[in-house]
């Protein structure tokens, strides 16, 4: 590695900037189509829920092969709705992962339940079934009612193993599919694997809105009816409140945008898969790939495991000198991100859960080593080569 990372930039005049994400490349070819959809919402004046949201929900349920798709205002609200609609609340415990976005745990707390954490698999970064079994034997899990599994980075958790555990214990299964639109497990789409699922359409997601938006999916009629009620202040009839719900409705503009994008998401996901395969080939050709699961001299490449159909929301490598590598890439104007630098059990806001550093060694090690590299459907091959060349320079 050069003593001064900036010197590498000046020595290589052909270096190009590579963004972590460039939404302009996606929006440009859809510009007229999106404007027409937004104009229709203005003309119909159905700004909250309404025909555009209903139409998107119908198209989404068809694509995911689920009975019900319920739009809401964010992925975080979708997680809470999925949890609360599955009748999980005070006195219940839910097992989930410490290596995820904050909402995976905060939604459980918001429902009034207690999160119980279990460590991750070092290859997929998803909830480890053996760790779940161990967690179920702890006093905190005495009243466990559900497992909330995150399909992290766009790859489904091991649903066969988790389903077996849930069946043995009579537990519900909830999918945090925020990053996994289009992902599959043994040919079955994420969103229809468990009792309920939550999606996020945050602008960085594979299927993205122009703002916050989310969705609950389920094949259970009772969960679906309850989710629709809770997203509108607990109303089944206007101004008659059966429970204390929340205002978490999807607006018409986002519904219109998402229905347009829904037509293209399969192709975009195919593009992401091709980019991930090209990254793997380029890194191996450059001799940079460690066998894993932990890095030594090079980087550990992400894997698509048997049974999974990965949609590569993120392409995440492991590097022993992750922070130095990220700084090196930043100097070269190459985007990267850390998902996630602090495991949930070490977050200040969650100290009351009673966990300590060292309780989840796989999650803690992943937090020190993971680095997400640029990936989006329009990423060019020369941009990928620039990323690989920069990492090669760093590691040499």
C-alpha cells in the first residue's frame, strides 16, 4: 500500500470516479413514464391510498405470488405492522439478528415485545439456525412467539432450517425482506415464505420509491386484515377505532412510481446478478480472493448459497484492514459503505436488552470487516474494473 494514498490518484491519470449508487441512470429512461403516472395522481386527486396504491398492491401480490400486499409509509412501519398484525405484543419475545439495520429490533420493541438476539452465519451474514436453537434455551426466550429473520443484502436466510425450528416450537416466522425484492428460496419468492413479511422501498433499494415507502405481504387473511386496520389508526370503519393503530398509509405518488418500476425490477435484478458475477471473476483473475470465511491477505467474496436466488442489493466483501481500504477508495473517489459498523447489541439505545461486547462474536467480527462496493444495474464494466484495480493496488 502506498504511504500516501492520494499519490496513487495523481500517478494514475485514467482513474475514474465510481459512485456507490447513481439513481439518475435509472430515472432517465423512465422519465416520461414516471411523469405521466404522477400527473394521473394529480388529476384523480387520490393522494393517500386510492386507486394507484390499490393497483400497485395488486401487481405486487401477483409478482410475489402472495394473497395480500399492503402498502405503507416505510419499511420500518412495514416491520412493525407485520409484527403487530401477527398478534405479537407485550409479554412475547421475538428472536432476531444483531447484524442488521436498527429497525429489525426497534419494530419488535414498538410492538411491545422483547427482542432476543442470536448470532449470524459468517458466510451469508444471515441469522444462524444453530444460534437460534441456542437462544431458545435461554431464560429470555421463555415466551418466544416468533423468529424475525433478515434476508440481508438480498439473499434469503436459510428458510428450511428456520422453518424446522419454527414448526418444532410452534413459532411464527416473519421476514425482514427490506433488501430482498425478487429474492427466492428454493424457487419461492421472499415475501411469501413466512407468516408475514416486510419490504422497504427506500430510494436505495432494488425496487425503490421517490421517498419513503414500504409493504407488508402475507398469505394469511387475518394478518392482512389486521395490517390494513392498523395502518389507518386502528380503523375498520371511518372514525371507529377498534385499536390504537398508526398513520402509516402509502401515498398515491409513491404507489404510482412503484407500479411503473415493478415492470422493470426483474431485469434490474438480473443486471445486479451479472454485475456480482463479473466482480467475482475480476477479483479472482486479479488473485485477490481469499477462501474465507474470514480474510487474511486478500478479500473474502460474497457467496450465493445453495437454495438461494440472490438479488444483490449489496455486494459485500470482507477485508481485515477494512477501514484503511475504505479511506483508500474514498481518496480515489470510489464509493463504498459499511452495513453495519455497530452490531445492534452494542448500540447505546439498546443497552437495556442486557447484552455486552463479546456476546455475538460473528456479528462483531463482521462489523469490523464488511465493506459494500458499488453495485446498481447500470454500473459499467470499466467502473467495476476501476474498483478492482484500486483494491489490488491497496492490497499490494
